[in-house]
C-alpha cells in the first residue's frame, strides 16, 4: 500500500459488540479531520447500517459481475481499476467514504479477480489518511482479499474466556498475513458491567498473557440505539462508550 494511509482493522469474536465499537471509532476518527475510508468487510454489511448508510453497490456484486462477464474484465483495461472501485463508494455527508465488501465468494474462479481487486483497493486507499476496516468474526479474509498490510489491529472481546482466546487466534492470523510489516495489536474489553467485571476480565487476560488496551463499559444507550435502528453516530459525547473509546483512539494516535 502506498505510504500515508494508516490501516486500522477491527476484529474479534461474533457477539461481543465489534460492529458497535467500529461505528463509534468512525465517529471519533472524524474529529481529527483528514480523509477517512471505511471498509465494511462483513458480508452482511453490518457497520454500514450501524453508521446509518445503505450502500447501493458492493464489491462482491462487482466481483461476481467480472466473473460472469469476461467483457467487463476487458472493459476495465480502458480505465484505472481504482476508478472503477471508486464508483462503488458511498460518500457520507458526515465526511467519510464507505466501501462495502458485500457477499462472500460465489461460483467461478476468483483467484485472479481477487488479486486484481486487491491492487485496486490498495491504490484507492492511498488517497486517504486513515482506512478503518470492520471485519466479520475472522480477519484473514481481509488480508487475503483486500489489504496487504494492517497497521493497527483492534481486537474486541467481552469479559469471557472464550472471546479472549478468540482474539489471540485472530491476532496470530493477522500477524501471519501481514507480510512481516509491524503490527500494533490492541485488545479492548467491551460490555464491562462494573468493577467486578473489570477485575475478572483482567485476571483472565493475565492468565492468557494478554495485555488489555482499554475497557469499554456496558452502555445502555448503545443497546437502545441498536434496538431502535438508530445510527451510533448520534450518540452524545458523554456516552460511556464514546468517552472510553475516545481515550483509546487518543492513546494510539488515530484521531479523537
């Protein structure tokens, strides 16, 4: 990837509130200005809806079209690939661009097409200061299909042993696909109910030799907004989750 774009990938076990964390991180990163690209790498485009966006096009549909129509592949020879991918972007009035990956691979041979699209995404990312990627439960599909490098890996877990064991696996997968590039891995414990939860999570992490970068408290407003289908971009500045994640992004230097 061209220099300049800092790639932040959010991963973790399903059900721990990863997508909500990603949406709040987008909100916080916008505070710092600069050009922000959000890549929704979950096939069900979860963070797109949490941000209040409804992308009309996905990379998955574009990829399938290339597989089914060799003519479309030939047509790409007459224009830069990143220009074609740029047409898939949803431009938000809030100041970021969104690229939805969409559905997983279907019928046909995707190997050559995936490599071509990865080159196009890499080229497009170079036009931004920060790229935030929200993944499904695992993150290997991002390094295999979209990005050559991750700079900051934000691993979201809850207070359970199983979720912390999962983020260790995700961290190791990310490191193995990161082409020997430096990887900053940060574990966030989400949905912390109180001081007892915090102590229990810290003890579990210590037993796993897992360093915790921050604790995000249980936030009733996040639960309520999600239940009502409201975007988390509307959370107030004093919401406990916004305050906790604001301190985290300031600490790792990605805005806030």
